């Protein structure tokens, strides 16, 4: 008798995507009120510095390094009031901290990268990218949740930044993650791709949208596909997920069975949406399309969804 889990792919598709190889152990249940102060006093603590939502990196030797010692991070005007502790790597505490230094005052071999540059970097270890994604999401959440949503009083970070407490109404507020479905509608030997006005030139990708309250993932896939393209969807098949620190989402990748073909796309969301035959989609992935149309780069879940469909339908 086959094992129930034998059908699960190895390795997990999600583990191959950018931001997914995070080695930080948050261990939230074991945290104490003084865990952050203890980490700040620990000589082995590793620091991730963030300046204007960009991560500080050191390019010495051609290999990007995003972790700094306390002494090293001290040269970049760290704001210790903003410090949070996402967790530990190999028992070493990790602190993410906002930097007061101006970006233009950061000189080589150091520089800053935005989250997309981190995602597509070929010289930054994937484990570091995962830690950076977590740090960026948490720091952004703290920056935009300074006040209690129930009574309006100023909230305070607790447990190393894994919670905020309201001293007035005693509410406990936890970091949020916004679920987003991203899907490839397929019918026979073709797939549906759209183009947002915010995309780089000639770039087509999977459709996507936020999951609404009260929805299942499958319902969100069907609704978003219909709203954005006018295509009715039947069966839905989960593929993979990807942490997405823009600013704090989880991309849930899926395939969906198109039951109709006539496209009526939402011009407020998309500037184009169309069917692509398999061979044309393959030429986009391989960067040899006649009109230089292309799909998202590798490491993104949109690219993985499309590439996997091309492999399964070869």
C-alpha cells in the first residue's frame, strides 16, 4: 500500500522560491519580556540594518553579506528604539533595526538593496534573503501599527517585537500576513496571462489578488480570475506558496481550470490580458519571443507556476 504522502513532490516547490529559505527560528512561545534587552547585550548577536525600507549589505569580496556585528552596525546610526528580535539563527540572536543614516551617506563596500533586488540577487545566499524578508515585513508592521486599533492609544512592542500591547485597553496585537492568491488559468494547451501597468516593459504574469474575509483559497481564485479577466473557473489546484515582503503578504500559488475563453479584462487593474499557446509561453520563459514578450524572472512564484505548467505539459 502506498504511503499517503508519496504524492507530495520532493523538494517542496515552495522551498525553491525566493524568501522561502528563512533559517530564523522565532520561538515565540518561549520568549520572555526581557529577550530583546538580553539580545542587545549579547556579543554574538547578528544585526540586520534597514534604511528607508532597504536592507544594508556589505559587498566586500563580491559576496553580499547582510548580517553585521554590533560594532559594525554602529557606524550606520542604528535607532535602538526600533530594534526587534525576529528570532535566532544557530542559537545566535538576530536583531532587525532601523538606521538613521541617509542612504546617500552610505559608501562602498556597503550599499542598500530594496526587496526586489534581494529576491533576484545571484550573490546573496537564499537563507539570508529569507531572513531579510522576515525582517522587512516585521519592521514595516511595527512602523505602521504604532497605535491601538481599538482605542487609539499608543501601543508598545513586546516579546522582542512579536507582539504589540496597548497599555490602555490591554489589547494584544500580533504581526499580520495578508494572503494573496496568484493563479494560472489554463484551458487545453494554453494559459491566461495579464499585464499590469506597473510591470516592466513587455512583461506578462499570472493574475493575482487578495483573499477577502470569509473566502476559501479556491473561492478567491475563482473570484479574482473572473473579476480581472472575465474568465469563469472550475477546479482549483494548489501548487506552492511564497513569503512576499511587499510589505507583508503570503503568495498562494494555484492552477485553475478555465471554463470559458472570452476575455473581458478589468482595465482599472490590467492594461492587457490574453491567452498564450504553450509554445509562445515557453518562448517567453526562454527569452526568445519574437516580440520580446517575457515572463517574470526565476525565484518568483509567478515564474515557478508558469515553468511547472510548461514542464507538466511537455
